[in-house]
């Protein structure tokens, strides 16, 4: 059993980490911090946890965190980078669910998050935690930047055709993404209240979104091609549902791509991955099939001979956040990769 | 006051026609038919109408319908074309909310709807009822094919850049469309029940959808260009909301298009249209702003120098169906175009 | 045409007043105030109003308000009472949608709202604006306390059996009430965000709710019986829907009540009321049948010989707030009582 | 490991049984039947199960079912009673999630379900499967009638005050119950489609509901008092959410009840029950806190000195159906009572 700390346990990724970790066979949550709820029982704030834990929130105490084997940061951007060096020095591993360790390009980080990076050297040694694509590096990492929810769908949706050579025109990528409202977190904000979001649909961040540079950098790393993804389009939308994310990705095929057996390429690429499900040709992945599960489903379709549509569904809070974070923890500590992550999606 | 008949008054477009027409200053609904509800008061089926009408359903009786000045068909595909010739001969105008008079290409009609056309000659004389784009023809028409909901958003969203010459690459069009569940009608079907659709998001019809040929034909007519739209992509999605539709349209700009003032082009194109609202640059139209209103809102954005994103929102049952049908009726009878259509969207 | 002012135009009752009044044949909104949005176009905040008004928010200026024939206060509790005397002195009528003029019992007002009343004398002259029950007084009033949403359902649901003598046991009343989320207003509050309310159901205010004393006082006035309603139960619940309210009211019948034709009593009581609909025996009023309409539907049922269940549905923002306020305005200015209020509910 | 059969695996209780049993440490599902889907993979119908099972539907074959240690019937009413005797004779235990073994009163069964009972003798030997209240009998039972969802909340909500003597007036009970839409099952029915249920609230079955006689019989058994519950009121309502049930129960207290420490009585009554959670005084149980969990939460409140309000929340598909069925299986086979049932509710 390893001991776990969670910094920032009052948001949705925090309570989702608890839902998973309180049932994890190899981990025990020892520390749970909150700036505002010091001393309060966590099951008083989240009664779904009643009967499952006696944990109370505490103030962030770096000495207590150093006693943990791993610390998750389920905090706003900019918190993890302030504490990561001290934790790593104490041999405590760090998994940040915010953006501090996602972007290697510091200029982009500063542009999109409005923050100077507090530990650029450690950033260089950190590993981008897309479990399926960076498994070996994650196993050896001390600091993980857990991917954004949208970028997870885009990378896993595109990796099979980007890793193969010459099948697609990378500059043609258009990502029309849709997320449930929990993706915006748990904040008292007028734009997030029920009556503003129910029975409504809209795009947001059309002119630019923080996940665009993360996607560009990640696709460059996957494909080994620099500079060809800068002009891809990424347009997120807000769906009146709590959890769930679907990305519809459009990409033009080369002649080679048009004649390739893409369904087989996808199936083979993920043949050994238990958390990535390539559905049969003609399928349409529904977000509800992964509700609460650390699962991502992909289906591809070629409605025109030289145009590919890739549909990617996940639960934004699980494979898109807390679930993948635990999957990374499992890799870092050589646990079974699915430890604590075998729950089946809640349908209906 | 003209007299109006509605054939098929038990579906959602039927009850929406009633909601509008029972408050219309120049029209009175005299006949309301249903195959299954003969004799039943309509306000027994739809209690929202209690206090507003004493109408009862009757069996379809062509002689009664001939007494009407205009007959709306809010029926499944294939019904209007069986009765249109007889009605037109009796000088009764016909507005079909189904697909019988949408496609001039009979091969496409038969392919997608599985029906031989019953009156191909009358089809040639019929007019496609996209009010803003075909206003003059509609005014003189005897038979109107009321547009599909998705095609309405696509045509009004693209007309300004397709009517102008050389601004866009027409073959690059991608339409990622999202609809509320009422778009699927009022049918007892497992796929439509609440617990299968709430808190869920999915694409459907990815490999092909009936509105694709309608969109292609309509864009050819708008642009005057044949053959360039065959390979456009159209991918509809289902949103867990009752009403509302948002189409996100992607199109590549030519050099001329990249340097044009597209915001002005859109604003001028619709300067005199009260039902089409070009929002300020940077806006994102929300479907709830048109809930219940005969209104369509457009916003455009250029996230990359040569790529345009067009966002188009409407209520699928109003501007996408019953509202536009009444707008067409107003044109055909020289009423004020907004008669009966001045209601403000229900927000929240 | 009368001129209208609205104080507090950024909340849901404010925008609902605008939706109704911008289409009212006898009224024109001249002044619209907001503490925070001075100078902003109202259709920038609520794009549903685009094309319908050029109004901008202004700071509250009492001299401008005095120029109006009537001023609606769609503000938090405690605002209207600060300005009412000055307005009345200038011959401007006041309709408060908050609680300042609902309770004649000052001790209860101070207990539940935490405020000293600013104008107790004017309060005595004010009229409680339950339109159907206080019509004559409303016609002559200068200041109206517009009823709370829950109390409206309770009063109209119980009036027929309380006005008749000896049919029911008043002390046995239990009100199990359910409201859509818009009833809580438009506020940035954690408890109101989408992901906390969707796919969820709960009671709130079980131990006590501000509408309890309002209900007690109102039922005393209706029945002419003091002291018998103090121990009635009122338990509100929150429904994951935007608009709509259903109160399920339980009451024990006396022997006389058990043998009376209650359905007839209800139908006769409301025979001349266009906004109160007594449904046929065996009906169940659905909130969606009144969505957006100034309508309240009642059905009664006697599942046991001496127990009556009364079901009352309304749109909390219309008959429960803004619609009833306009109905009161119509009464005060001798307009047709349904002027501006003839819209049909939006179903589906 | 025991072998399990599920008859009727295409409904919501069927797929919920699979979600639980496919992760159960002591049970393996061997047979899964469907009248309509013979030969189809279950994960083709419910893609949430992809990666978790290779089961296919088969026709109901009684010989195959006899090989199972236990058979769950997740079927319409009337199916289990046709096969139960043969299964019991083969030493296979039967758990019926429908109503065949819920009511000992045959007249009531025939009145409410319209069926003659096929095995009245076996019915007498069957046990009503309210796990917490009938634990010892369940452990020895061959046939279990799994309780209805509403009756589960009512019994567990009232048991502490009914088991104690003289605290309440049993004839005063009023149950105002609210259920998510999944409680109506998975059927193609007009009344269940999304656009008829979203953003809506209504009562149903006000004049009478099948769960009324089940509640009456169960409360008689709990309290040992016959005849005092016949006139209690039970009014169910439909909430626009997928899962979740809240019953608000009103009951009058005797003088003894009014002076008792009811909070303590509840806490002590359930002190050793892991699936029944008595919340602190002043709490309001939200259905989302039990989403997907085999958990029932109770809170009590005394808004008037002699009136008690009991709030009871559960997931209608888990503690209200499939979860309690597995809990009963665990009891029957002497497994840990929480085997397979330790999942934490999905919040948000």
C-alpha cells in the first residue's frame, strides 16, 4: 500500500480521485487539503462518500505531503509548480491534473495561462501523462503533467493514423469537440448555473482555447512532424449533461490513406489496450457508455473516399482527468495498470 | 382571414403550427386531421392548448381540405404528394413540412426516402421554401416544400459567402450539426426514450443522412455552381435538450476571402431580414436565445487566417419547421411577413 | 400607452417582464435599471431580446422612475420598500415582485427576511396581488405585493374548498411543493450550478421556509379563519428543470366535504377565470403545459373517501411571478386582463 | 463461485444486474436470456459492457437455467411464477425483480396485475426480500420476491418508528414519492420519450398505484398491526432525471412520539446497517449522492411538534432493484453482504 496525498479536494477532479482511490487495492489516501475547508469532513461536503471514509480536509502542509509516496494536485493551474520541486526532492512523486506540466513550450504556457513557470528545469524532466502513448516514460517519471480532457481524445483518436506514415494530411485536421458541464469545474459562476446551461447548446472559445497549444505540441510529438499542426482548428462546445465528452475529428486522407484499411490499423494499434476501445465499423460511440468508467471509445467512418471522420468518446472526469491520473500512478508504482479502474460505465 | 387545414396534427410540428396559428391575426385553423385520433379534442392530447381552441381531430377528408385556402402537411414523408395535385386544382395552396417537395432530383428522393414520387410534374412547379433566399418565388407558389431543419441553418449560414464570388473553396465545407431530440419527432421508439438520451451525446447518420442531398442541391442553387458540393461532409449529433439546433460550419477561404471583411458581408447580406440575426464579431449564438422564436442567429469567426467558422443557431421546430412554414404562408398571402411570428424566445 | 420602469432587470423575473412587456399592446418600457450593468444594452446580456428592443440599463434614478406610470421591482427583498413612498407620492404605481409588501405581519417579515420594514404605513395600504382573489382591491391599489410563486399555487389550489364552509379540516393541510431551478433566481452560487442540480432531486427548507408565513396569512384571509393554519406543513423540493412548479396538496375532508361534488365546486369557482384551468376529473397537470404561459392548472383527486389531493401546476416565472405582475398591472390600469398574456405554452 | 442466470437481460434492471455481477467476486453469469435478442452479444446492445464480457443472449431454456445456482428474473410481471417451481425443484434459487412474489394477498395481486397466480403454494414459501428487515428469512429462502422501488423507501423510512410502539399514528401516513424516468423501464412508449419528459414534472397514478397494496402489506408486517394502513396516501411523481428516487413521508406523532428522541431511534435502528445511512439532523438527502450505489439515505425533520417528515433517497435501479437483489443473493449464499456492492455513488 502506498500513501497518497490530494491537494485541492473540493473540486470535481478531487472528489473523482477519492471515488477511485478509496476503492484502490494498493493505495490509501492519507492527506487531503483545501484552502477553505480545513477541518471539515470530506463526506460532509460530498455525502456520496458517507460510509467510505473518515478523512477531513487539512491546510496544505508540505511536510505532511512529503510523507506521501505520491501527491495529486487537483488544483487550479499554477499550484503544483510551486510545490513540485520540494516534493520531488523528498522522493514524493507528483501528478498534476492542472496544466503546469503539460506544455514544454514556456511561451505558450505563459501566453495561455498568464503565469511565469515556477520550475522550468523540473518541467523539462516531467513526463506528459498520456498513459497509452508515453507508458515507458511514465513508469520512470517523478512528475507527471496529466493531459487535458480534450487533448486526450484528440491524441488517442489520431495516433493510429499519425504514427503510420503518409496516410493523412496533418494540416487539415478539424476538431469539433463537445463536453459536459462538469468539465468547467465546480465554481460559483453565473455562466455555469443550471438555468443558463440546461436545454441549451453553444460553442465557446472559438477564437482560441488553452487546449489548442497542448494539442499541437502533443501531435508533433506523436507524429514526429514539427510545424504542420499550427493551423488546425479546435472548436469546443458545451453540452447540457454532467459528464461526457465527444470529439468529432475531421481529417483529409492522402491517396495512400484512402486505400488503406484504416479500421484494421486502428484495431491493431489498440489491440492490447484495455482502456481504449475501437468499435466496429459503422458504430457511433455514446458518452453514456463510458459514464464513470476509465474508458475511451473510438469509431471511424469514411463518408467520402478521401475524408475520415473519427469519433472519440470518454468521461471527461475519468479517462479525461482523475482516471487517467490513477492509471499513471499505477504505471509509476508498477501496480496492475487497471488497479482501481475496473468499474463498468453506469448505463442508463 | 384565411382558412387553414393541418394534416397530421399529432406530431411536434403539428402542435407547433397550432401554437403559432391560433394566435395568427390573419388565419384561422378550420380542419385538423389525424389518422388515429379522429373525434378527439386536440387540447385533450396537448393540454397546453386548453382555453385556446375547441378544435377536434377529424379523418382526412379531401373535400373539407379543398375548402381551405392553404393546407399544411405535418405528416410523414410521402403523404403530401398524394393529395397536392387535387388541392392545387381546387386553388388550395399546399405547404409540406416533410420532404416530398424538397428535392428536384428524383433519383436522390427515391434513394433516400424509398418512395417513387407521386407527382413529378407538380414537383417541378413547386418552390423550395427557404423564405429569405426564395422570397419572390414563394410569393407566387402554389406548392411549397418547406426546408429541412439542418438545411435551413446551412443555407442561411453559407449564403453570404457563396453568393459573393471567389471567397471560399466550396468543396471544403464541413458541417458539424447538433440537434435537440424533438427533431426526431413524436414517436414511440426505444432510441428516443428519456433514459437513452438524457445525460448523453452522440453522432448519428455519419455515413450518410437524408439532409445531405438537400444541402447539396440547395447550395448549388444558391451559388450557381454545380458539382462542387458533392463531397462536403455533414455529420449530425443528438443533444440532450428538447428544442434547438446549432450547426458549426467550417470552410476554407481563398486569398480573396481571407482579405475580405466577412463580418460586413454578413451584416449587409441580412441587413433587412428580421428573422436572421448576424451577431457581433466574437459572439457565440446559444440555442436558448431562440427557444420558441422564429429566429436564426449567425456568428462568424476566423480562428486561422484562411479558415472560417460559421455558427448558426435556431429552434428546429420554429425557424427549422413550423415557423418558417407560417413565414412562407405569410409571403404567399401577402400578409406581413412577421404576422404571428413576433414572439420572443423563452429565456431561461 | 403607459410608460413602465423596471428596477433590477438582470434577473430572471426581470427578463421575463421584458419578454412580456415588449409585446404588450398598452405599455412601453422606458426605464430599466441595474446596479452593475449601467450603460449596457439589455440585448447584449440577454440575446433573446435582440431585434426587439434598444433599451440600455441605467443606474436607478428616482426622478426618471417618477416619470413612469408604473414601476416593477424585480429586485432582491428590501429594495422596493426604500423607494415606494416617493414613487407613490409622485402618482407612480408600484408592483414589487419581492417580499416587501407580501406580509402584513411585520414580526414575520423581520424574522424571515432579516430586515426592518422601511414603510410600515404604506404596507398597510398595499394590496396583496393574487389577481383572481383580490381583483377589486388590486384595481384601486397604488402598491402591490406580488405573491410568491409557491403561495400562488397554494392559494388558488385551496380557495374553492376554503371559501366554501365546513368542507375541509384546515389544520390538516400538507403542501409538498416542487420547483424548477429558475425559482432560485440568477445568482453565481455553488449550489445552483448545473452539475450540482442536473439528474438530482432533493427537498430543501424542510425545517422552515419564507413562504410558510405568507401561505398562512393568505389562507387566513381567504378562509376568514385565524389561527388554524399555523401548523400546516410546507416542504419544497428542487426539480432538475428550468421552469415549472407543481404543488401536491393534501387535505382531510369533513363529512360534508366527503359527500360534496368537489369537482363541480372547483369548476364553478373558476368558471370565469381565463388563467386558472380546472382540468377534468382524473387529469394530472404537467408543468410543461404551462411553460411560458400565464396559466395555472388544477386537478383534484380523492384517492380515499375523506382525503383530497390537489395538484396545481404553473410556470414559476409567469403566473408565479412576472405574468401575474403584468396581470395586476392590467387590472390597475383597466386594460384587458389578458393584454400581453395570451401566449400559448411552449410544448414540447 | 456460484453460477448465475438472468432471465430478461434487455431491460434496465437486467443491465444493472450485469454491471454489478460482472464485478462480483463470488458469482459468474452463465446464462442470459431474451425473447427477442437470441444470439446477439450483450455488449452489442449495451456497449458500456464492451471489454467486460463475451456473453450472448439465448432463448429461455429451462434445462440451462437449472444448471445455475440462482436465477434472477428481470422480466415483466408474470414470467417468474411460470418457471419458479421447476427451478426450485432442481435446487436452483429464484430471485424475482418483478411482482410475482411480492404480495401474499392473491386478490390484490390479481386486481393490480391482472394475472392469476401460477404457483400460490410456492408464493407462501417465498420470502419478501427487503434485506435489512427480513435478513434471517432471506438467508434460508428458495424464492425471493424482490421489493418494488417505492416500497423499499417507505419500509426503510418508516420501520424505526413503526417497530417502536406508540410513537406514530399509522393511519396518517402520506407518501409523496418522486422517481427518475428509468423506473418505468426500457420500453418504446410515447409517454416515455425524451421530449415528453425533459423539463417537465407531473404526478401519476394519483387515484391508485400497484405499489400501494405492497406498501400496506409490508407495513402491516413490520408493525404487526393489521388494517390501520389501508387509507394511507401514496402519490408518485415523475422527475426529469434518469436514476434516483426520493420519498417524502409525512406522519403524525403521538404524544409519546412528540417527546421521543427520534433522531437517536433512527440512528440506533440502523447502527449496524452499511447500506442504510441515517444522516445528521437537518440534512436533506440528495438522490445524486447514491447514483449507482447500493445505498439508501434517510433524514428526519420535525417542522411541527407533532408532525414528522421523513426523507428517503435511493437509486431506484440499485437499492430499489438490482442492488438489493444481489444483496439478497449474498445473504442466500452466505457471501459477505456487501460483496460486489461496494461501489461509491457517482457524484457529480
